[in-house]
C-alpha cells in the first residue's frame, strides 16, 4: 500500500506538470538512480571498489545509439544490446577482483574507465570522437521517454530489492564483511564477486542507453572520470548498502543543480561539503537517517490504521499500568502462562494456541505493557517492574501454581516473579533463555530500539 502511495504520484505528476524540461529532469533522475544502484551492488553490497562505473554507461550509450542509427535496430533491441555488452565487459572486469582488493582494485577500475573514454574519443570514424553523436532517436516524446524509463526503473527496482533480500544479498553482505568467514560458510567468492560486477555493469549500461535516447546527444566526456566520481558520491552520500540510498543520492545530484541554476552558489562547493559532512557525521548515508525519521514520525498514520483495521483477538484487563491485552484458550485446571521476549507479543506463541483444543490445560498469554496491543508502561522499563506487572496480571486473573513459560527476556521475568511469589509458580519452562539479568543494551541503542516498538515495517524487515 505504501509503495503504491509513492508510485502513483510519480506516474501521474507528468500529466499535471506539462513541462518538457521538468519531465526530462525526472527522466534523468531515474537514469542516475539505475547507474547508482548498479554501483551500490558492487560497492555497498559486495564490498568491491569501482571507480569506472561511468565507462559502462558510455558503452551502453554508444552501443545503443550506433545500432539504432547505423543498423536501424528498434530501440528496445538496441538498448538490450547495449546492456548486454556492458554486462559482458563487467564480467571481464570482475575477474581481477578475485585477486585484487582495496586500492589495487580501485586503480584497475579507474584505468578501465579512463581507457574507455580515450577509445571513444580516438575512434572518430565510429563514435565521432569528442564531437560526439547528435540527433539520437528517442521514444517519440518527452512524456513517452519518461514513462519508458520510469516503468523500467520500477521493474528493475523490484528485481534488485528481491535479489538483495534473498540468498544472493546475504552472500554479498557476508563477502563485504569478511571474505575468510564467507569462504568458511561455503560462499562461492568467485561466483558472487563476478555476479556483482556483471549486474552492476548491466544496470550502468542500461542507464547509459536510456541517457543517449532521452538527451539525444552523447560525447566521451559525458562518461569520463568526473561522471564516475559523481556516481560514487551519489552512493556515499545516499548510503552504501541500501537501495534507497542510491535513489536519494541520485535525486540530490540530479535535482539540486537545476534548483540552484539561477543562483551564484557553487555546486562543487555544495556537493563537496555535503560529501565531507556525510562521511564525518553520517557515515551510513542520508537514507539511513531518513529511514529513522520515517519510522519515528511518518509511519505513525500507517501504524494507527493497521491497529484499527485489524480486529484484536482476546480480552483486555485493567491494571495499574492501564489496559493489558491477553489471550486465553482451554478450560483445563492447569494454567500455562506464556511470557514473550523483548520486542515481541503473545503472537509468538500463537502457533501453539492454534493447535491446542480440549485439554487439561488452560493457556494464557498476555502482551506485557508497552508491547502488542497493551498500553504503554507507566513504570520505568526494567525486569523488576515487568515482574511486578506480570504478578498483577496473574492476581487479577486469580491464578495460582502456574506453569510459567518464558521466551528470551520472558525467562528473566518469570525467574524474577518466581523469586518474589513462589505461590504463583509451580514450574518454570525456558525457551531460548536470556541471561538471568537480561541482555545488557548500550544506552546509545535505546533511541533505535524504541523504534522497533512502534514500527511494523521495521520489525517485519528483521523476520
């Protein structure tokens, strides 16, 4: 639903703002996003260094342009050929990454980028040299260019997001953190390093092909070292290892120059300062802090809607901390009380509730204050107070000699309760127990952990 709320305005906006200049700028934004996304796969996910990403854009741009103008190939076919050629050369460049890393790999990719620019400039009979190629065919109009580029971008975005969240993404991340550990766990280093270069190069080739047909003019300097450094800055400022970082960085680098075009402010100074400030104070990139802002403030309406859309299963209990939600099943004489772990709810035990029918047990699971559908706690959050909350819940339900079943942090809570009130605990059952005093969480993590309590999408991303 939230994805549709973002996509629909992007598709409708050009129909409302009938400006060819604006539509072209938006097309360039999607093109830069594709190229930055490809570089992020190589650097942010696989942990390899590439300073020649613009060269693959040039390969895609020149291949598609020449095939269209000299061989009269249809645009979709010429764009596909440009993308495939860039991917093939990415395969060629990926093999040095098997033996090189760090500074040495950066030099290899830098040399490749410079070599491609020089070849495009020197081969005048084919590429037109530094004069470039003019009057490159487009898809028909600025609006049609926009829709072709934007729809292709969203399709690629969906594919890349699924890829990075799956087995391939996990392999890339392990490779980024430690090649030795990845090899120990059976990750094929050759396969995933080369795959990152191939896919990253293919996306750059696709972006370059679109660039040629949207702008209508290309030259070797359009895909030189300066463009490679721009793509690198997009990824670093937006955020390495995040797809949203690539998009945010591309947006800043595409839109800001046109917003500030009528001012005397130096864009080089602006982007240089932004890059330095990001590295010093926001090393995870702007997208990371934008996500935190979204989870903390902008997701509140969605959380409010979800909580009211879903029918709450179970009952509520009035306690000194407010309303406590709990679920009860079975009419047996032996009470089984389930206590969930940190950042959980009674739903952790729901599979058990679904299979238990008539038995001699009475199953009860409550959402501790501040979790699930219960009210926020009025006392400070610690194990001692959670044990008091659980004690009050059991007293309200007139339960004695219960079998207390705890998961993770819940094991520490039921241990505290049993030491306070032995009459309430007949047996203790531990599932994945935490340390007796709970987990020690650094204070600097408290603001981030509080987001998990109120963010459905953040919790879902961890499951």
